[in-house]
C-alpha cells in the first residue's frame, strides 16, 4: 500500500504557484520522498526527490517538514501544460528491492 | 525522453493469446521494473529485476512472467490473455539497488488491448 496521502484534486490559475501537499506520517528515516507526474496516459515523469533537506531543480521545489511527516511540491509558475496527475511517493526498500508504490495522486488542473 | 524504450507501443490481440513486451533500460541502468496501469486500478507494481536477477514481485499474475537478459533488456510475457489484461504496461529503470536516492525513469508504455 502507498505510504502517502494526497488530496484527490486541486485547481490553480495559470502563472500562479501551485502548492501540492502530501502526508507521509509513517516514513522511515532513510526513505526518500519522490514526486512524479503523469500527463494523460504518458509514462510517469520524474520531477524531484528529497530525503531531509528542501530541494529545487528546474521543474519544481520540494519542501519537507523537519519531522519529515509531510512535504509540499511547489510549481512556481504553473502553465496549462502542468495539468496532470501528481504522485507523491515514498520509496520503499524491502527484501533487497526498492520500489515506488503509487497512490491515487492529485489531479492538478491549471486554469487559464 | 527518459531514455527507457518500450516496444511495441500499441498491441491488439485476442483472448487466450500470448504477447511479449520488451523494455530497453537507460544506458548503464541495472534495475528494471514493470508496472501495469488499468483504468480502475492505477499504477500497480508487477516485478523488479536487478542485473538479471528477480528482486521483488508485486501483484503479478501467474499467467505473467518476466526476465532480464545479460544485455539488461527485459521482457514481460503475458499469456492466456483475458479482457481484463487490457492496460498500459510501463517499464522503468534505475542505475542501482538500495535506497540511495537514485532516480527511477519510466518509459512511455505499451498499450495492450485484448479483444
């Protein structure tokens, strides 16, 4: 089962920041938080990941709370092309394998 | 372009048939994962291979099998196909094992339609 909880849907105005929350209260100390998005039925696209510190790349910023029980993905200036399902995932390692367990994600709609 | 290549992109076949889906991971990636995405189930983990060895199984049916070859490409074999097997099948790859924070990249998927 997915170890994360996300709101099922969110709306954002074009050009504004989109802040997507995620709860992962059972995360272990060495488990990373990953964010992916899926546009229509394309392959999930990697966005960003982090362990403890806040991270930023050309696509987004990831803010992880100090207790690591929640995080927020920030798209600083959302465009219509950012409309997608966003998945927050805790990467699980068990039995010599690590894998991504997807939940239902957040359907982000960017409106003109 | 993630660098993960999947073929075929689309496939239509009849119930009871067998198909093989192929995945070429990113150059240098040793881990290959298979996922299934159907309309009502979301993305489901099927199986993970690392350097030719099976590492983990998820919700993979007994009618399905996979392998990873010495050149690191992988194949997912689906047999005795049923209508409910119609789905998108994704392959993903990453460079190593362990929760070291390396990235898993996904291919564009193979659309399977069983009629």
